[in-house]
């Protein structure tokens, strides 16, 4: 790369370092089952090359199958005034490529399903709506919104666009569901709903519809309420999508400034060559720039604004000629000019160096006129106009700066960087600055410091580790840097091989033997790094043609310092139980929804609470069949529209209520029995249910009715019953208001009990971990020592001890919600990330939890979790020694009960672990309260880190954990009520 820039060289070096790190950590251990699958694939050598390269190796000497004929280069045609394209986009060489090639699978799928079909935009309903958006609302993207409505109207009635769709609620719900099924994001579906809603609000509020057709006007208003309900239902899914994006951001990590501007470094040589032509006056009428060169200048300047100055694409799209002419020079530093863009929603400003100003001015005076089709149009012609500064070759303002940026990355084969990634990188870089400096950067990026703190906290691994070390554990930092070495005994890579050997694989060996193994491992790594990563294609070809391909491949891998595990023995030994307890290989599935293990789900006849028995004896658990049409449609609504994972519980609540109201037949006629309804909710309280649980029953019935009144055609099929249902909802509102005070009293009693108990210390919180550790380590020792051969399986009790102990680590030691344990997936475990500065720690991110939780594991804890994953979990699933590759890229839950199902209730598992070791029960709330309270004396920065680690804001912590200590109450009394000094 002697002709490349320093930035290109550094980018390649960073990529090589990451490849080495990944190879050292995970790429040296090969599964026999993986090799077997490769050898059985149709293209064995291609599949092997793919696998080797994915692990950081290189394959050289690959022959070309059929060299393509040399195609003569077509000389670039000089362009003076490009012809206008009929497309809305620019139509340049690589601003708008052929849509047949660029069309995404989503677009193709939407088109093939007919969801892009629409009514003519010249229809009166749509024309008036377009005028309203364009002139009354000043909406520049009004065409997109009108098209959304035109597509919706076509689906509702392909023959004629009309407002009569407001009487087809069920078909409307079907449309929005179909958009989701086609692959549109929940946010895009929300945008469709918003467009239809705005369309109706225009016709109900800004036309004479209320006088010309009062019935239709009322139906339109009801339909708007129906859309409100759908929006509320999908808002949760939109929130989950956002959480997943944050998780993906976490996985990607934050880019360095070099990575952000890599495309600028890659394109700079070509860009300066074009600028040199303009500067030297070579672009006379006989030497015009080609279209490609014109676009390079345009895209490069756009990239400077978006990537180097971290501005939104909208700043580029809205910048005007007037704003460029009105740029201001800094009086104290005349080498810089400031450009202000007022049309962007936050009035953006960015700073250009003297060199960059010269580039922009050359674009303005030499390139832009050609784009406009007017040769050498001078500055004065544009002065005082509001024409856009950045112009495409179609004589129009650029349509999508993000697309231009993406094409520039593709042209120079640089990893894509978006404006959001660039802004995140700059925001993250300000973490160590003073508050004054942070405020300046936030202002430059056109948002407040508070916004920066809110959106960029916990986006780095370092932030999570800092919160864990300094605030939750109090450990000192360990900025040591070591290589991962392969243990020749257990065939796993370890960050500190000497420590691992002393504790596990060679704990009975002498120090000299251990050091000899470590030195051998270091030599193996050195040889692998020097010569073992490059494979000759001819060697692979010979291996694949040998009689014993898999044996020959294993031999070659091991000779290069890799390890192959899981190699089957010729004759497996017979299974002989080593302990009197019954060994478990593949536990039989239980019919219960819970796990059914020895002490995860004990016999319900012994464990059943008096409350459950009383409810059952009173007949309050009797219910109508869940297959009834009323309940089936409600269940689908909860499951698909509202993405409610626990929808069964809510449907069962309604089924029990309907049975009480009419044991013979489930119907909506209960809405005419207010007194009997009140009696039911009173009886639930008398049976011993808490007021909050009774509220939940009321909410379920209320949601059931809101679904049938707002999301079905009931208002058209039976208007009287529809009105009765609405009245019944008001009746339930009154009951809720009446019981809310009692719920508040219950909450107050709980807070009082918490106040009386005091706040636990970290030792008390993790007491059960200390009590169970000896037994837990004994089981881990068996797994590590390889005692768990087919003849020495763990007992079910031992399997569950490992499961519950790891759950307790996440909930108690790391203060995470039980939902984090319940929702954690295999993919999230495999995607864990190591902190570069402190490789003894890994961070696990759980995206399905509503706040995208993250927690940090030590090296020892990571080893425990990995042993559970590779040795215990496969037995729980009923598959002996199921390896990592079989689960990779799946969305299976990480924590599995012995019934081959995801754990049902992590809080119950935690409670039973406390009971087993006779330790006072500690819940997740008590653990979180203890850690929050411990932060009271920390600085605001440290508090923010702890709040981020516990996945809520510092303000939330201040709100919910104040006055939880006796000392806090006394301080409030002395300082605030009495004014006494301390």
C-alpha cells in the first residue's frame, strides 16, 4: 500500500488486529461435527475456504473458473448540461443506479404482493389532502404521505377511492398486519397509520363533511379512535425495534474518528485530482469534467458535512445558496468560516477550514452551474435566491444525501458509515470532557447535553465495565493486555492460561510442568501467527481428494496450532451410574407450563398456596373454552397486534369472568349486568386477591371490550350493543377509580415494610451465592475435570443447581430484572463482547428486555456460563453434548429448564434456591434497591453509570429510591423541616 494514504493503512492495520483477536479467542477450536458437515456439503472446498476465512485465515492461489473477457473501457463522456430525468431521484451514474439491480427484496416483495398499487393521485379526495399538506402544513414530503393513503384506499376498495372504508375496521386491521408480514418495520407501519389518520382528520376537521353527511362524519371520528387503539398497540413493538437497534449498536461498538472518515481518506486522491483540474483552468470548453467527476465532487463535499462535521443529512439537503454566500469568518481565527443552515429543524451550523472553503467555492462556481445546465453561471446570478446549494445532475436539489453517502462508500469499497454512527462516535468521544466542553459539542451537533447523556449512555463496553467495577463491585481496573492461549488439555482458549491450569486442568501438577505447557502454548501461537494462517488452495484440494478427508483435515489443523474437539470414539463405553441419584440425559417433558424439575417446580399439591386452593374451591378458576370466537379473536389481537407475550393469562382472566357472568354461553351481553359484574370483582377481593390483581382482571375485561368496540365491525352490525359496551367501559373506569385508592394503600404498606426492613448490604444480597458456592464449584469441577462422560452424567439436582446459581448471579450480583434472565438468547451469549482495555471482562447485552439490558461477567463467571452452555444446556434440551455451532444464529432462549423449554419464572427459581440453602429471601427489587442506595454518595457521573447499568435514568433512581433509608428520613427532618444543622 505504498501509494495509499496513512488513513487507509491504519484502517487495514486495525482490521488485521481485530481478525487476530477473534482468531485467538474463538477461531482455533474446531468442532468435529462442523468439519463433518463441511465434508458432506456439495462444495466441500468452497465451504472450507469460507469457514477458514471467517476465522481470520487467508486462502491463496485460488484459480479462476472462467476468466472474463477483457471489456474495453468506455471513455467517460464529458457533460455540459445533463438531461433531466423523469425520476424523482437524480439519475446520475452512481447516485441513482438501475432500480432493477438496486431493488431490495422488501420492495420486490411489496410489489409482488400488490401493496404498491394505488388509486390515482388526481382523485378529488387525494388532491385536496395534498394541497392541505403542502400549503397549510408546509410538508415538503407530502407526496409520500399522499401515496401511503392512495395505497391504503386501493387495498380497501380497488374500484373506487372513498371514505366508506371507515366502516371496515377488521379489513383495516388486516391491511396493517399484512404490511408487517411483508417485512415493513413497525415504525413504517406506524407512518402508514399516521398518514391515514391525518387524511381523516383533514376531512373531518377541514372540510364540510360534518354538514353534508353527519353519519359518515361520526363514523370517521370513530375510525380515528380505532386508529388510536392500533397506534397504542404498535407503539410497544416500535419501542422493541428501537431496543434491538440499540443492541445492534452495542454489538457494532463505537467507531473511531479514523473509521468514520475512512471514505474521505480513500476518495481524497481522486477528489484532489478533479479539484486540481478546476484550479488549473483545464476545464475549458474543450476539457469539461465527466459526469463521474462532477458527482465525485458533489458526494465528497456532502460526506465532509455529514461525516467530518457530524451533521444530519437534512443539513446537506436544505442548505441554500443564500446561506453559503452569508457564511461568516471567525475574527480571531480567520482560517475558519462558519456556515449556518436555518431550514434544518435545529438551525445547524458547521465550520470549514480554509482549504475546505476553497473546495466548496470551486463547487459553487464551477461544478454547480454545470449541474444546473448553465455554463459558468456566476455567483451574482444566484445571490439573494433560495435555491438549494447541493444540486444533482438532473437540475434538481439532491433528494437523499444518505443514499449519496452510501454510494460513495460502495464506490471506494469502504465499510458503510451513516450519519447516526458518525454522530454517536463524536458524542462518545466527549465523555471525558468537562461539562463546558460537552455543552459546546452538543451545541455543534444541534442538541442538548441532556439529550447526549440520554441517548449515548452505555453504548460502549467501557461504560458498562466502569459501572460494574467502580460502583457495583468496587474492584480496581486491570488494564493488562494478554493473548488468548489454547489449553492442550480441555481444548479451550483462555485469557490467562497459567491461572486456568493451576485452578483446573493441571491443579495437581508442579509449577514447572505448568510453565512448560504455557511456553509450548506461546510457541504454538507464535507459529500460527507467523505461518499458520495462510492456506494454499492446492493443499486444500489435495486434502479434499484424499481417501480420509476429515482425518487429513484434522491432522493439518492440529499441525498449525488449532484444536479439534468432539471427535467420536469408535466404541463408546457403557453408561454406568456413579452416584445413587438418577442420572439425566434427556428429561421427559412435563405437561405443566412450568419446568417440573426437583425444586424448580415442586409438586403443586404440596406447594399450592391457600389462596390458590381457596380460589379453586370457590369456582373462580372455572372458565369458558379459549376456542370460543370472541376469545380467539381477542387472543390474536393481543398476540399479533399488541405483541403481548403473556396474552394467554389475559385471555384466561376474561374467560373466567365470562364464565361467572354466564356459565352457559360466552357473549357480550354481560355489559347489561353491571351489578353482577361489581359482585364478581368484590368476590375476588374477598377470596384474598390483592387489589392490584383485581385491577388486572378489570384491565383485561376493559381491553377485551375496547378490542370488540374499536377493532371489529360491531359498531355497524349491532349499534345498540356497541353503545352498551362503551357504557360498560365507562362503568369499569369508575370501578378502577374507586379501587385505585386501595391499590395506592397497598403500595404504601409495601414501602413501609421496605422502610422497616432497611436496605440490605451487598453481602446480604449475595448471601445465597456464598452459601451455594461450595456445592456449585463441586459440580463445575466435575464438568471441568471431564468426569461427566457418558457413564458419569450429572444428576438432575446438580444440573438445576448450575442453572439456578447462574440465574442468581445475573439477578443478585448484577442487579438485573428477572426478565433479562428469561429473555436472554443463545445468539446474545455467542455475541458477547470483550472489553479491549480489560480483557478479563465480557459484556452480555439482552435486546429483548424492554430497556436493552447489559451486564458484565468476570473471566471466571464467563467460564461458568460457557460450561453451562456447552455441557449442561444440551442435557436440558435432551441432546447429548449439543455444541455451540448447532445453536448459532438461532433465537433459542439461553436458560432452559429440564422440560426442554425456556425457564418460566426466574423469580421462583431464585426463591427456591434461597429455600434450599435456608437463606433469607432476597428479590430482584431488593437487590436493585441495595445497589441504588449504595450510589448516594457517588458523583453525578458515577450515578449515571450505575443508572445506565441498571437500565434506567438517574432521575428514576432519585425518584424511586429516595427515603428508603432511616438516615435519609432523619436528614430530611433535620435539614428541611426543622432547619437544624448536622
